[in-house]
C-alpha cells in the first residue's frame, strides 16, 4: 500500500525530486531529471532539487544551487599514490556588496576530495596501496582555491582511497603557508571517531587485517601529534574520521566540520521548497540501514515527514526490502514507500540504465495513486 494510496489525490500535482547520486552509475542531477521525466509522463510537475551529503556530486550540486554563477576549473595535483591527476573543482563568482565600502563578497570554492584522492583513481580497492595512499592532492586543491581568491572553501570528503588522517593534505597546506584568511568547511557524511576510521573504512580501501592495525596505530600517533602541534583534540570531534581521518586533519588546522546533508540542504533551500510539494521523491544507489545516518535519504525523509509531505524512496538495490519501509517509518515518524530498481527491472537493466528505470518507476507509481 502506497503512502498516497489511502489518501485523496492532493490538489497539488507537483513533486520535489530530491535524490542523492546513484554512486558509480548516475549523478544526483541526472536522477533528479529522471524523476522529473517520470512525473511528466504521469501528468505531474516537478521541482528538481538534487542533493549530496558530501560525497559524490557534492560540487556539482552546490554549483547548480549557486545558479551557475562561477566556473569549473581543473588543477593537476598529486594523486593518491603519487601520480599526477587532473582534478576538477568549482569557483564561484564574487557576490554582491556586503559592506559600506561596496566591496564584493569574495568567491566561494567547492572541492571534492574524491577528485584528487579518490579510490577510483587507483582502480578501486584492488589497485590501492592502503598504507601509502595520501590526501596530498586534496591539500593542493585547497591551496589552489585559496590562491585563486576563494575566501570560503567547502570540501566534500567522501570516496577517498586514503586512511592517512589527512596528513598529506595538512602537509601540503602548511608547506604553502597555511589556510590563511579562509573559512574552510568540511562536509562529513559520517559521524565516526578519528581513530575508528581505520577499522571502519580501510578494509573497503584494500587493507588486510594487519594493515588495518598499522593504520590504526598511525592514527593514534597522528591524533597526539595534532593535539600537541595545533592544540586540537581530533579524538573528541564528531565526524573527524570521515574520509579516513581527512576531516580530522583539516579540523586540526582550522576547518569547521559540518554535517554534509545539512550544509547542502541549506544551500538549495530544501525546507522552503517542501511547502509546495504533494510528494517528495528521493533515493540513492544502495539503500540500507546506514542510509538513515547522515545520508541524503534519511535527511530528506525526516524533513518531508516533518512538513507532512509523503515520501517515495527509489533505490538501485534495497537491503532489507521487507523491514526497511517500517524501519524508515519508525525512524522518521511517518509512512514511506520504497521501490527497488533491481527488483522491478532486474540487475542488468537497473545498472545499465538507472535514469531510465527511475523515470519508469516514478511514472508507474504516480499513475497508481491517481
């Protein structure tokens, strides 16, 4: 039974398309467009509101939210294993005057650590050297943004190949003269402790049990070093373990750690846009229990239920298909529909054409509640 099946069809026939990226297959922007296409096929209107929690698509989503007032740039930096990589980032245009002298607000830069230090850059876990992988390139991107005039730099820290506690990034920034007069903000999608990053993330990056323990010991020593050198106890900072401790390293030199979803939701005006929607459609590539903790799906669902707007979650795969809708409902306090593309269209089609499957699934759902 759908979230809208027991209700009269709402007078408004506008849905808010607020998905995350389907990791590795389709961007949040592409999925939002696909949701809109499905809505149009069923005679509905849609408001595209692609989102991110700091991982894949973070820069693209924020650049879109800024209305395209800026430009994409490309900087060659040091990749995770020392090879040069061309990393893409976004630099906004100066804003309107904000003081009595009429000076324009300095531009804002948006960076994804994955573009410089991402696991796909080394061919995935099988091609990685988890003990050698470094965040140096992410630090070099931050330096490039600072030198380009950015005075606020937003860094999304998902998808790295690294568990170096941000040491490479910190060294690159400090060697260049430090952060300087920059408001550095780090968007975290997990609330994990600094030292716990080794056990939690290193196995996903190719580390065996012995390497995980070595990385854990390194993080313990590095936390002590950050505390002694910068006066920041990263062990006490929620989210410091994000991206293998990169978040904690940047916090040690002055960055502010922020929940990634909340940062993006504010930038795109999510809460205000909910008021005009009869339905919210969100989703991600792989839906499971972790989707509720700091991720887009959990954040959107909570916000929608608080605004008394029904929710449809569309995902590539759903782990716990039978209990997850009830779990979501219990967590957020409202009814939630969940659709699995793999279950509906099969794995091959869902992986090959996720956007097409999303459009078809959304159109079918909307027709079923008409």
